[in-house]
């Protein structure tokens, strides 16, 4: 069976660049709120916290917003950004915004805003893998 390429051959085409730190700073996400939609930069998100069928999002400027979607749904909206890691059944964190990780049974992360977020035992390996892939450092 002969393979047919659907991509036209042209010297003017450039491959799509993967998500970079520069692209992340410019990227925005549309977040459904009770009043409508909020458009915020993805890089400004510190963490997501489950609130039943809603999600509370904490931003770097200290503000927070209640989103009309579950944590799993919002995490899915951010799936193209590998720095968002689920560390607990109620929390997803932006690992670029972690100030430090404190070891323990599961340990906890301290975010740039000072909030301490527990890391579930079952999520510790997942967090360690994400940190190693993203930063090249081992927890």
C-alpha cells in the first residue's frame, strides 16, 4: 500500500513550534465563571483547587476565581502545558510556581504565594517524574 502525504511540499512552510516559555507567557486561557468568561495568562496560574463541581483558581497577583467546571475538566483545558501537575485529588499545581518541596510521607509543596499544598502518597512519584522532566532535577 502506497502512503500518500497530505502535506504540500513547499519551502515556505515552517513547522509549528512546541510550547516554549515565551509562548507560555503570551498564552491565555478562557475560563468560564458565574458571570461569563475570564481571559487570563496561563503563566499567571499558581494552582487549582477542587470545590465540589467547581474549581478555584489562584493567580500570581493574589486574586482567585471560581470556575464553573470540575478540577478534572480545567486540568484537561491545561493539558498542553506540562507544568500543571495533579498532586492531590483536590489540587493541581503549576510546578513553575513552586517555591520549595518539603519531604515527608508524601511531602508538601510551598507555592510562591506561601500556600502549602499536600502531595498525596500516590502522587509523589508523578510529581517527581514531572519535576525531573521539566527541570532536570530529582526530588
